[in-house]
C-alpha cells in the first residue's frame, strides 16, 4: 500500500467523521496514533500497514466525543465492507484490523503484537483528554515503557532517535 492510498483513506475517513474536525477524537489524534505506531512497531513487531489503517479508521465513525461505545463496532463494520475492494490486505491482516478497531475501547490488552501496538498507540494519546496513560493498560513493552516515562520523547531519546524540534 503506497502513501497515496493512505492519503486517500485519510481523506475518506475525514469525509465521514461526524464530529468537529478539531475534536479530541479527530484527524490530529489519528495522526498522533499513526506516528506512535510507526515509532514502536519496529520494536513490537507489529504489522505497520495494519497499524496505519487502525490509526485512520479507529475513531472515524464516532458520533460525538462522549461515551459513544459503539464507534469501534461501527468502524469495524465499515472496514469489513471496504476490505476486499479498497484495502490490499491478506486474510490475517484484515482479521487483525477489524478486531483491533472493534475492540479498542474494551479496556483489554493483547498479546498479539499488532493489536497490542494499535491499542497502546491510541492509549498513549490520552493526554489529549486530560488523562495520564498507565503502563498497566499497555500491551507491549514499548507501550509500558513510554507510559512509565510519561512521554514518547524520552523513549526516543533513550534509543537515540532524533526528536524534531519546532522553529520559533
């Protein structure tokens, strides 16, 4: 799957998103989740394509920023309808993506590296909602470490990954 395809999928997800584009569950959150997936996937062994698709679709079917507990199942159903025609995934990837999206709000952890990475990346962005991520709710070692450190930037620094800084 190439960058153009991911960009088109982002555009599609944004077009069906019913909340304000600047909401705490909106596209900026999706991009942060994707960035975190890209950061920790090399350590966790997660499937990056599935992770990036999770980031795009996991909250796109929210009706509001409240306790819309059915947004995961709605998004999973959407993915199931476009899986064969628009997403170039094998059966295992499709199953992992649908499961991760459907159950991302259940509060569980997963031993599956891809599902766990997806859920951790989402939970590591809880600061947007005024909550501090806890390592006890993380599935992967990387997720637990970032939560314990309090920021992915310290995690990056420990691994010698250059942190981009903004210019004034």
